[in-house]
C-alpha cells in the first residue's frame, strides 16, 4: 500500500487553501510537503456532507454498511482519475456542519452515522467537521479568540444565505490571519480552549492528555447537536486545529501551544 494521504474537502477553493496554509505553517513538524504535492492528494467533493451521505446510502450493501467512499469521490473530482483506493494509506474528510434550513432530527441522525463510520483514517477514513462552516478558521478574534460574544455561539438563522461567510469576511481586520506558524498557533490554542468549553464547560487550555485522547469528533458533535436542539445555535469551532492535534506528538504540542515564546 502506498503512503499517500487523501484529503477530501467539501469546497473547491476556501477549504483546500486553508489546508495548504496549515501544511505550510507546520511543515517542520509534519511529514508533509509545503505545497501538498507529494504524499498529499487534496480533492474536492464540491457538495455538502448530506449529499455524500445520500450517495453512500444509495450504494450500501445488504448488511446496511456504507458503500466504499473512494469510487464516489473519484467521480466528483478528476484529480483522482489516476488513483485507486490502494494508493492511499490514510483518508481524511473535511466538511461543514451546514445544518441550517434542514430537518434537524433527520440530519442529526445522519451526522452521527457519518462520524461513527468515518472515525479511523486508515480504515473508512476520518471525518472532521467545522462548526458551522469552514470559515470558522478565520474568525478567531485577536483579543478574545472564539469567546467574543458575537462568535462564541452563532445562531443558525444567521447562517442562512451565506450569513456566516459574510460575518467572517466582515471581521477580517480584527481576526487572526492564517498566514504564519505564529498565527496558526494562536488559532489552534483558541480552538482547543473552545473545545474544552464545549466538552467540559471550561474556558481554560485543556491538558495535553485530554487534548490528544478525549476530544474526539463524536463527542464534539454530540454537544453541538445539543446546542442546536436547545438554543438553535452552534459553538464556533474549526476542523483544522482538531485534525492537527491528532498528527502531533505530545511533546510537540507542548512546545507549540503550551510553552510561552521567549
């Protein structure tokens, strides 16, 4: 089996651009090429997670298991035309919550099934969700991070008609940019604090063990769906830092996110 890694992104522009910026920032800490052209193959599904769910269910086998992901994605992106599933040692999926305007009960069930199925990068693949959308990586306030009142919890109604994307675009001056290691370190730390609040109601940095072992996508989704049901809001959180912490050793996490720069 090859050591290539497949990244399946929801969108065609913003999603892969942010991923490549993350690779560039952490190239000294990850075994990845700076421009993601080597081991990494980045493709776009060009539709939301519920469309992917529908396609997987249409082709599920007699035992009720999802169809193989790879052929479905291959049909969507010509960049995969020269590959087979055996070419990849790991698969990661990055999608938005995108729950606004949909039947919440039905969608909640679909999301749980997706997260439970895609929970291992060397098996079916591992799914990472942005709440509410990919632009969550771009709204980290320079002063208050993701705890600023206007972005700590984001109303579902405000997500309609591109509302969250517009919100992110309107706050670029006050938000941390995504161009350097130092900026991504700040973004990651704020997302880890936010995940700790979502799961444990604490606004402090989680300890490294908890960050590595206990902040799983399934647990975060369960809490986010509670927010949706009770408040019609989501707690903003980016998928990219949550993916990154899974790739780094504890000592690297301590150096990057828990040690004050000299």
